C-alpha cells in the first residue's frame, strides 16, 4: 500500500528474469476528504501591510488575517511540503471589515513553485461572496495533485485572508482501468496487454521471455494513489512473477517512476495470488507499470 498515498499518472510492473504475466491490475485512489493541518507550513505573500504577515492565514485564528500592500497584483502562497490530492480549498475572508476587497480573487493549486503556472481551482470570487467573514469554497473537479496553493488578486485592492483551509482525499476507491491505454514489452501469442484490465480473472496478459519484461497502463489523468493490486495468473506458472516490481508516477518512461512497495516474493508468486503494493507516501501518478527482471515471462 501507498502510505502515505502517492500522486501518480503512470503505474508499471517490472520483472527482470522471467516472462511477465498478469491476470488483473487494480489501482486504488483516495475519494473522501479530510483537512490538511497546514499550521506552520511555509507561507509567503507579495508584500506585507504592517505586521499582517502571510502566516496569519494559517494560524487557526479567524480573528487574525494576512494583509498585503495594495499595488496592481497581490498574491499569497503556501508550500504544503509534499504532494497531496486536493478536493477543496476554502478561504475565510477578513471578519472585521473590508470583505469586499476579495472580489475577483482566484485560487491556484499545483506542483509548480511559480504559482501562476498552476491550475486555477473553481471560479473567481464574486462580489456577493466577498463579504466580511465569508467562507468561500473552491472545489477541485477533478481532484488536483498539488504541493503549492496560492490566492491571487489583480487590481488596486489589498489581499487579506483570515484563514485558508485545504481538504485532501483520505480513503480509497478503485479506479476503473477498463479501456485505458495499455502496453507491454512484447506479446506471447494473443495474450495482449489489455487482458490485464478487462475485468476477467480467467484471462491474462503475457510477454515473451527476454531479459526485461514490463507492462504499463496510462490512467489518462493524474491520481493520488494509495495501493496497487496485482492478480497473478490463475491456471499455472504463478512462480514466474517472483521478483516483479511495481512503479507509479508521471513519467511515460516507466523506469523513471517511483517503485511502490517491495518486489514480489517467492511465497507471494503463486497461481491466482492477489498481491498488494502499498504506497508509503502518497504518489501522484498517471502511469502504472509492472516489471519482471530476468528471463521469466
């Protein structure tokens, strides 16, 4: 299992000394939200009015606020210090006065420290939302893999934030891999790569048996992964999966992605075995792969 979960686009399985054969590959992602504790995380802003520093937006006290000076572009940013799969960002507007200044503000989230390069989450703050003490939600749909969250305001108004609250996914659901693009290093007879994601445990993918075999699926979007499960071939030859490794990440070259869990052991490599690979850190991934080292299929 991925613990914590891992944001990934690519998942792969590798085996170096046998043929690689997979009955099914299942990928688990987070689905329901919990709030990240961002107290003490590094914060910054474009400028600071008096002593209204950036960290006052994450101090847990809605009666304090961050506050910039008021030139043409204002921004506030937090570094979460790792990648999360975000579902919602909430801004609490300044409570005592001047809430209307937040009209037009936008929220961004992503993996780029240059916050203007990250994805905008939700719409701009409207004039009806920009009231004193208002709690304004920005929903990520789909979820966004992010280390950085920022708030930007254009024009002559100051940017002032009482609190920023960030929600992430915490519990798992299975991604439907049916029909996702799959590939493998070679194909034995008609045992094609897509047989590992067809939902039928009676079929399996199967490579030829040179020195390194791999299988890969493209999830076609970024997910924050917690666990990847392999179902070994059921009818015979389960021992061939010994030594297989699973990778997940954002690189289409699967060998560059993060290994998830440990290689398959001889005791795990039995006919029809269901083998879990836990992401010890959340992994943002689009690609998942299985690799088998050696001469096994």
